[in-house]
């Protein structure tokens, strides 16, 4: 279900096309039969341009060209922002940035697609559960049980062996890192690198053909298979910017159709609050309409449970952050979207960009303070008091009633869990930026010589630290998130920004996984599911706190790194840093 106004809509006698290009002087619909292009002049209806093409049906390939004041360039073939299917993936070419060079041979074509029957159903996932963050390609490329032809695709996530692994871990929802079509950042191809994460999309509804060769139906079928196993699907969406980047970036879609979709300062320069060269302008109703249409599409046509929004602060800028921004009310008022799971990454690189705790009451938020305070405690420079606050639901951030925290100790962005306890410094030289990219001050530690694994004592300390971090995560109040592979010790050799490593650095090696650690995580998950006191997202202040020796806690104990015992609803949690142990006892 796309917007009733925009996109390509198949009817009984042909297809109606509508595209927004408010500043253009002329727009052409470009229809393709092989390499042959036929142009149809479109008719203006205020900001919208329309064309009806009799006989054009499902499978018709098309794009647009627009002429007008800069940055319009009629030589550039433009992808429909409302396209739901592309005939191939994007490939960066310098000619895409050069005015006057025809790009028809360089860009994918949108494909007219009929809508599927509605697939929407109430979400499977509920607050307090376990989210499993998945990079589809990296997760399945080396999986020995997945047929080789299916590896690296969304369909692979529905393979019985993969579902069995998810069920073993007690996963309540998989969170798929971006699966819509993206383009490589322009500096990557000369380095022989490619974007491996997908956080550089061009059009928000069209699945990347490399990940979904079966198109929308492939995602729909995968969602259905996971739902049958009791597992929801959350899509990681990027609405803070597009892959057209800054003024030197490629012209692919919005830049050539509706440049006003990008936020600009008082002097007309692109605002870069996403750190990617451009920022979408959510004060513009057209941007919000595209966002809502995208969400409706994935709910109605694919049945997803909800969405995680990358650098979500941008969505509430207009230009400053507004906790009552229009997009929040528009989502809440939409009958298809109101019950969906909504998760914010509550920060961006712009001024005032850190907004943890500021999103609406029904939104969950990634909690980096949980990650850092938990890591500091086990590293030895954090306090028992800070750890207790995070375990209890971060009431200092989210208030005294229901926590909206998504607790995690590692994510796609940053060190893996195993690398967190093995590397004090980043090792990102393979990214081609002289080790300048990625977080330079991540909370981590080496536990001996970095990269060393032949010393049994070093290896055991690292294993103990991983188990302690994982046990703390699974004992915390709120929703928890585990990144795929951290349950069995995946490593990226200290690369904490592996966005450009579509290779063995990020591909999970299922043959060498630590099965003992994997079983340990499965046990933690079973224990968590059995303790309502852990999965209940209500923040609690009726807990009884004691020292590990049973004595009352005093201020010095809260300031220490020794640990504590907490009892609530008949469940006692004991944390000892010296013993590297986290235990949960019922009764």
C-alpha cells in the first residue's frame, strides 16, 4: 500500500504514474523496453506530475527525468521515491555526479508492481523481550545449512536451521539491518570496498535486489515463516538522509525531483546533521508523507512488527529537536501504524543531537548509557550504583514507571562483544581512512596483549568477561538486544566500524563458533523468560539491596565496583566483579 497520490498504480487498463517535483519546469516519464527508452510528457497538477499509460502493466520498467533550475538535470534518469521494486542494485559511478551526462545506463529502473493482499496482523513482539540484530548478508553468507544460492538473502533468514538457532536463543524479534536498496559511498569503490551495512539508501521502499531477489514477496514470506515460529520482524529504516549525499554526490532520485526534501541552512547550504552529507527535512510534509507511506507499505504488504529508526533525532528536527514533532502524532494516528513497535536511535551528529529519553511514551530507545555503564563496571572503573540504575530500567532517563530502554552491550556499530574485552583501541585500517573512522574512545579493554589468544589465562579472562556482560544484559529490566554472532564469540579483529567490510571480517563463521558460549546464552534466555520480574518493563523501586555479604548497602558500597545483591518479587540477583559472576536465584 503506497500513497494514494504518488507512485505507480496498476489499473484494469494500464498504469497511472504520479511523482512530486514542485520546482521542475517539465517532467517526463521514461519507459524502458530493454535499452530502448520512450519518454512521455507528464501533466502538472500543482506540485505533482501525472501520466496515464494504457497497456502498461506489472513488470513495466520506468524512471523519470526532470528539467528546471539547478539542481535539476534532464540528463539524469531518476528513480521514483515511491518505487517498491528495482530491476537491479545500485552501483556507484562518478558520472552520476556530473551534470549533462546521461545516466540511463548507470542506474536501476523502477518496476511497476501490483500490490499484494494485506498481510498486516498484530505485532508478535512485546516490550521486555529479546531483539536479535541481524545483518542479513553477513549472518547467512557462510551458514553451512543454507543452500549456497540462498545465502546472503532475506529468504535465508527463514531457513529451518536459522529459525532453530533463533528459537534456541529465545529470540522474540529479529531486527533486520537496512534491507532497502543502497548505493556505496563515493570514496569506497576506489578503495576496493563496498557498503556492507546498507545505511546509505536511495529510495525507502524498494528492497535491495541483492538481499531480496524475490522482491516484496520474499520479505513477506520470511516474515510469515518467522511469525509462525513466534518471532517478530523489525526493520531498521534510514530516514535521516539518502545516498545522494552532499552537493558532490550522485543524482539518483530526490536530488533531481524534489531537492527541497533536504534541509538547508539560511544560506542555502545542505545541513549535515546525519554526518553523511545531507539531512532530510522533517519539517517538510512531503518528507513525512514519504516516511508514513514507507511504513504502511512494509506493514500492509509484508506484515512486519515495527521499525527501528537510525539517527532518529533527525525525524523530530524542524530545525531543532521537538519532542512533539508532527511525525510522532501522524504515526500514532495512523490505523496501520499505531500498534507497531517503534524504536529510536535517539541521537545524531547535529547540535543538541543527543536526546535519550525524549521520545514519545510508546517509543523504545537504544540506551547507550546502559552499554557504557555496564562495560565500565566490568572493566573496573564504573560504580555499583550506576550498574544498579541501569539494571533497574534506567529510571534516571525514562522515569519511575515503565522503562522504554533497549538494553545492549554491543551492536553493529562499535566493537563486537568479543572484541570489547580483547581490544583497548580500534583497528580500522582496512577501511582505508588511516584508522581515523569509528569511535575513538569506546569503553573496552584488552585483558592482555591485543589479539593474543594463545595464552590460556588471557583467553579465560576474556571468556569470563563475555559471560559477565551477557549475564548482566539478560538480567536487566527492559527490552534487551543481542547482535547476531555475539552469542558465540564473533570477532571483527578490532574493527569497530566495519560498515565497508562485505567480507570475512563481518561474515559470521558458523564453523568456528563457541558452542559453549552459545549454550550459555541460551540458558540465560530460558532463565530470563522464566522470571517475570526480569521481563517486566516496569521500573522498580521496591527492590531490596544488600552487599554480597548480606549487609546493608551504604554510600561507599554504591561507589565501589565490588557488586551487590538485589531482591525483587522473590528473585535475587547477585553480581560480583571479583568473581566475574552474575547469578539469578528464585525463591
